[in-house]
């Protein structure tokens, strides 16, 4: 019986120490980042279909935001977040080909607009007092819409940027020139 009691006290002591360390760690965290989001290019990978043709591009980048207001809530549907407004999307992309060093934008015949891979990201704001957030995102670029419109780019680049719910715009990142065989 004394042995069981001492194991219980030892377990409670370990638990108290762990809780104490967690409490100290969470209380000592100070806000250090900017409230304007920032992104950093990491790289890309190309994937091929069964015919050996490039069909998917995955672009990876890091992000950080000092107040964590990245992404939209489900209720963010009125201006300036409504369809047609500049801030409807919060991950923006310019997708273009390169021809003799000149940018060539591709038109989507269905919408009569340039092809883009803009995204509307859901809120990823952390719970709790400290909202600063960092992480890695991936943008998947499927070339189906490019092919459906009869385009066959050989070299492309993408420019990406984020905006947060306060409408702060991050820096812009540019991929290197990417050779394609689609």
C-alpha cells in the first residue's frame, strides 16, 4: 500500500512539474512579429501524369503574421470580401508564361479573364491570447484549365502574395522560371 501511494505522489509530482513548465512557457511568450503578413519562397515540385507530361505544380512557401489574422471566417461574405471585390481571395497569384523575357498572360475562355490560381483560405487564427502564427503553405497548380483553353506554355512563373483580414498585403514572392512539358 505504501508503495502504491509513493508511485501516486511521484506521478502527481511529475504532472505538477510538467504543468508548471507549460505555464511558464505560455506566460513568457511575447508578441514579436509584424501585423503585416510576410511570406518566404521555399521551392516547387512538378508532378507528371501517366503519359509523362507535367500536370501539377506544388509551390511551397513559409508565412508569418504577428496577430494571426490569416484566412477568412465563414461570415466574411460582405464587402470588401464578397465575390468580385479585390479582397474576395486572400492568397493571390499571377500566373504567366515567358516568351523572350516578356510576360504572357493566358486567357480563360470561359470567364474571359486571365488564368489565375487565387485561393480563398479559411481562418487559421490560433485560439487563446497569443495569436502570432507561422507555418508552411502549399499552392497546387493543376494545368487542366490551361490545357482546356488550348494554351501550351513552355516556361512559366508565378507571383504570390497574401492579405489578412485587416487587408494588410504581404510582400510578394516570385518563383524561378519553371520549364514545362504539358
